[in-house]
C-alpha cells in the first residue's frame, strides 16, 4: 500500500478508536452517543481488520438489547442519560412484554445486515478459533432476529418483510417517503424544534425538516400507544412498506447465516430456502422494468413508490437480478441521473439527480453515503461490472481522504456534510483499503 494510503488507513483507525466506548462504538462523538444497529454491523466489518476483539464485541453488545421476540432494536441506550433526541424516555419500550428489563432500547429496527457482518468477521479473522467461538455465540441470536422478521413482518406470507418507520429503512429522510406521508394530517405543534439536538450540532440545512420529524414522532407515539404489539401496528400504522434495500440485505444475510450454520455443523438449507424465496419475491414484486431498478411497495395503499434511489441498485449485492436485469441497472446507474463513470461527479448519489426533491446536501435526499457505496461496490463486483465497481471504490477512498470522515458527501462538490468523525465512514474505508485483491 502506498504511503499516503497507509496514512489514511491509520487516520481511519484513529476515528474508530476515538469512538470506542469500551463496550461499543459510537457512530459519532457528538451527534450519536448511543449504539445503532446497522452502524454497528458496518463498524464490525471494518474493525475486523483493526481489532478482532472489538469487531466481535460490537455485535455481541448490540444483541444485548435484543427483545424476547427476536426483534433487534435500532438503538440500544447503554447510557440512557447521554443527550439525544428522541431518547429512551420518548420510546417507553417497557410497555412491551418483549422489551429487555435491564436495558433501554428503541422500538423499531434497522436493515438486517448483521449475519453478513458476522460472516465477514469469520472470513477475515486472524484468530479463527476465537472467530468460530464468536459465531457459536451469536448464531442463535441472528436466527431469532431473522425468525422475528419473517414471522411478524410478512402478513401475506410473500417472503417480503415490511418496515413500519422510515428510520427502519436506514435511508431515513429519503424522498421515497414523501408520498407515504402526504395524506395524514399533522399537528406541527406536538413538539418544538428546540427539542432536536441534531440541528444544534450540525447545519439545519443538512437535516430533515420539522414537518418530516413530526411524522417520524407521530409513528413512535402510535407504536408506543399500541404497546409495540405487531398485530395491532399492522392494522393501525399508516406506514407499512416492503423496502428493496431491507429485503435485499435480509436475503444476503440469510445466505450468510446458512454459511455460519454449516461452519457450526448445523443445517443451512432452511436459511438458503428463505433467501431464495425473498430474492424471488423481490424480483416478482419490486422490479421496475421501465426504468431498470427495484422500487418499494406501499402495503397500506397497495401501490408502488415511484421514486428512484440508489437502494434500487442494491439487489445486485444479494445476487437477486438476472444478468439481463443487472445490465439494465448498470445503464441507469452509469448515467447523468446518478453518476457516469469518469464523469465530474462522485459516485453514487442516493437519489436520481434529475428528479424533483433532489438535494446534494440534505440527509438522504441525494448525498453520497459510504455504506450504500460499499453495498453497491460488492454488488457490482458480483456481476462482473469491475470498471464501475472500481469507480465506486475510488469514491470510498477519495471522499474521506480529501474532505474528512463525514457522515455523507456532496456528489458534485465532494464536501462533507452532517457530523464529523463518523464511524462507518472510517470502518468501510478500512475494509476497502485492507482488501488483498480489489
């Protein structure tokens, strides 16, 4: 590795060290003091090249917050008094009989990439004996997590699970959700913007609007009022969406859980079967042949969500599309709607730049997020699209190298936005720089 990349690798590792609490890694030192679900998975993917013990502990610490029904919450409040909004006092998860009694959590989930992270740890571990012991400990927790999703979040038995809050998608403020939230009336006086710590720490222009945040909190209050009972939520929630990214990561994680099961001497076929069923359902229900990508489905209104985001290309990560469909997806991705290879932009914007509502700096409304880039990078490689994959990989390196370890980046100018010293930005950079054969 050339000298300047070695220095960049050390800088990324220092960010991970800075955010390590002794038990888990904060996503960022100022804005996100607690443990977030898919953040921890990406952090573990990077940390395995730096500190195997921390990579393993990251996931085990997260699963301490797992509910008795298998649900893995999107936030674990190891220190509930650390300032954050909405904090544990807003979620009131103790109203559910399934919630932990010794630890505060949120009452929603994030995308299920954890089995993939666990398998990544095993594949890249220096101490394979320790890594196998880790797999044995986390396997039943991963199985319970996936079982919860298929049991509680698939009401029509389609092998497609739903999300019930934008935050569950991971792409919190995506334009995808604008049409879902268009109809319900809002009481914008329910909470004051002064409660929001995010707009005091970073530029408000980078963050969701007060209207959007009111929608988010409306859903939290609804779930709380229903004691987080999934059957009641299915009947009452205005937001139930079969999300392409979420189901893609579930399909791949089922593949990886099958691998883990085999290593442990267990039968991996049930997980392989569920993975294929979900992949088939994504292909049958979420494919948009006209535009050449995958889109989401709104179960409440029984209609597709006609917004085109970078998540629509992620099914390549799990090997879901045919080669013919993948070729069509690459054509759309490699265009001015997103970022043509060797163009003046950075790859990959999270939203079609030609669509209304695109923003180069506002949260998930267009900026580049390196976790989506990492998923796309591996999906493109899976289909042999090595030139574009290298274009995406280069952005994973160049953006933090030039602008710092930010939460997300302007796809045209490259400037960093959101909070600084962001852990998964550092972790995924560590991972790509640690590759033996890019």
